[in-house]
């Protein structure tokens, strides 16, 4: 420690404390507890309420146009700006997806086309609601994410939590910050943080896939919204304990079974060399973690670099994710709203629910898989079921399934995290199979 100056300690401590405050520390608001990033996000949404739909449509359309241009002219047209070259030079599948997302956005904004696309339960839900949230969250999360990543906090927690995260979840210690930011903050922030760490070579493909699909939980605030929808807000404490228990059990199992267990343990550059998490002689986890944190903080010497990286994070998420959410989210909501597909898929769960003595098993079965489209749909559909225990199970399951295409699923597909759409389907089903019996057992104990 004697080789470090006071300024080195300050460069680690001050930015890290600000990052922890912004992303992790709950603060009380008029509507309950949330994190400061969410407070800033809500402020921007209120400030730009009348403009955000047009702004998001413009972002999605510009992204599609630039993607088409680079396909026509070749990637060399952007060789002087590597960031934009990487942002717009995507494969043909994602290029088509971006164009489809742009077409959907224009149709919804100008109310052109069938009700299935432009209606309040489908396109308007995305463009006039969810994408408002994503705009604001990405604005502040992207800008301030370097506070968590670049000033030593991940290095400190990577050392401190190594002996917890590695044996339990087969993950490096630094993933504990991703998990905490998701559980207390918001799943979108967890996906953003995970994607950036994977791109910078701190996670292998397997580790990034595990963190992105296992710990990107909806926020405490949104859990309250779900519980209020099923008229059980007075049971928040037992509800969230249920979510925690079932979520941890799923997190213990999922990394050990396919498809996550089959992901390559190679880094973004295809290297197979594992990160060295060992602690040298003469150090303990605290002193070595703090030393590594100081080393990382010393490298940050420019305010320009900080804001440049934050700005690139914002554009990367706005332009990389919003078109994917618009395309996949809208298709999923159309299927959920206008077809009986999810009802048919729920039929095999009727005997399972009856075996577990869940009242109104047939009605509950319709909500089991519809959460893949949007995690709020099960609560909406199940809110009319008369049995409290059934509504409790539906609400808890929708929160612990994690993968829903209108937000987290679309975000993961739009990020650099190496997970395919088929992977998301399988992971969603496995999480459902794992957590449903656990939630039902706890619910019977509560009721």
C-alpha cells in the first residue's frame, strides 16, 4: 500500500461510492423504494413524456438506415470510426430485424396498419411505454456505468466474493456486482453491465450467458407493481422471500445443465486462458482486492475518456437494443394477445398444477408460459382468479422466469451476450420447471 498516493485512494473510493449509490442503494420516493438511477430515469420520462415516442422511433429508424447503408457501401465506409463500424455492421439476420423494428415503429407511431400491430396492448405498449423506460434507463445507466466498471469496484468484489460465487454459481467474484445491481436495481442494468464486462474480456461466453440469464431479475419496485396487480400487495415480504429462495435455487441449478453448461469457456477473443483469481502470499482477500482496485483506478486519468465511454454505452444500447425489442417484443405480444398459442402451450401444466393442489388449475395454466412474451401478462390475465394462493403463485412465477421478450429477452439478443433465441426459450422453460414446484410449496406454507 505504501506505493500508492492519497489521490490513488481517492480515485477508487469516491467514484465507486457514487456508483454504489446510483446503482445499488435503495432510496425512498413517494411511490416506494427504488435506486437513484431509476429516479433520474423517471424524471426524464416525465420531462420528455410527449416527445419520447418520436425520439425512440427516430433512433430505431436511423439505426436501420445506417445498417442498410453499411450493407450497401461496405464496412470500409466507417473505417475511421471503429465504434460506429461495429455498431452498424451486423449480420444479415440482425440487419433484417432492425429494418422490421423500424417498420413496426413507424407503423405504431403514425397508427398505420392493423390493430394487431398498432393497438394499445401491442405496439403502443412498446413504443409509448416500455421504450420510454429503456431510453431513460440507458441514458443514465450507460453514462454512469463506468463508475462501477472502471475505478476498481469490480476488482475489489471480484476478490472478496470469489469463494462465494465460484463454488455456488460457477462464476467469478465480480459477477456479484451484476447480481446485486439486477436484484436491487433493474434487470436491464444487469444485462448492460454483463454485456460490457464480456466485451472487455472479464467473462467467458459461458459466464456471460449465465449472469445475463440468471441474475437479470426485475426490480423490487416492479415486483411491487406485479403484486399490486394481483391484489396481494400486503404480502410483499413473504412474496419477495419466495422469489429470492426460488431464484437462488434456479441460479444454483441452471449453470450446471444445458444449454448454459455447454457454452464455451472462452473469452470474447476466443482465448481459453482463465483469469487468475488466486491471492498471492502476504495478502488476504481484503488487502489484495483493495490493491487490485487501486491499480485499476490509477489507469483512469481522463474525464473525456469517461464521458466518451459513457456516451458510447448509451448509443450502443439505444441503437443496438431498441430495434430488437421493438421487433421481437411486438411479435411476441401479437402472438400472446391475438392467438391462443400460449393457452395451448399451458394445457400440459393443468395436471401438474392439479397434482400440486393449485386451485383453478385450468385458468392458472394459461398464464404459465405467456410470461415469455411479457412478464406483466400473467399478472393481468390471472388477476381475476378468485383464489389468493393461485394469484400469488402466478405473480411469483412471472418474476422468477426472468426471460421475457418485451424487455430482458430482447435486450440479451440485442447485446453481445452469446445467447440465441432458442437458448432463451429453453432457459425460460427450465426456469419454469425448476421454480414452479418451489413457489407452490412455499405458497401452500404461507396460505
